[in-house]
C-alpha cells in the first residue's frame, strides 16, 4: 500500500491526465527554481524530492538508466553523501584573489 494514498484522490479523479503528465506536473512542482536555489540548496528533502520526481518521469518515458541516475542522486542527498555545489551564479569564491 502507498502511504497517504487517500490524499491522492483528487489527482486520481482526473482520468484525462496520463501517468506521465502527472509525473511531469510533480517534477515541475518539486523542481527548485533558480530564485529559490540559495534557500533550498542544503535542504536534503527538497533536493531528493526533485531528483525522485525526475526519476519517475524518466522511468515513465522508458529511460530506466537515466531514472536510476536520478534515484542514486536522491539517495546521495538522503544519506548525506552529496552536498550542494557552489552557487552557479557566483562560482567558487575561494578561487578569487
């Protein structure tokens, strides 16, 4: 049984949406927007959720290898073997003189 399955009844009531469309909507919802990057860069749950949602999209697109890559990234966030990279807009501040 899926935890919290009763809370998904509103999604299930939209039979016009395919599983892929629902997964894409979830991935869009969980994606960390550029303006939220600094605030969420160290949020392991947000990072893992983003990766797992992407994995589901790839799996439903019949791309299991890419799905697995994202599952492994999510695992890294959850087991703390990954950490946030330097800010993409500021670069590595330690290299500046």
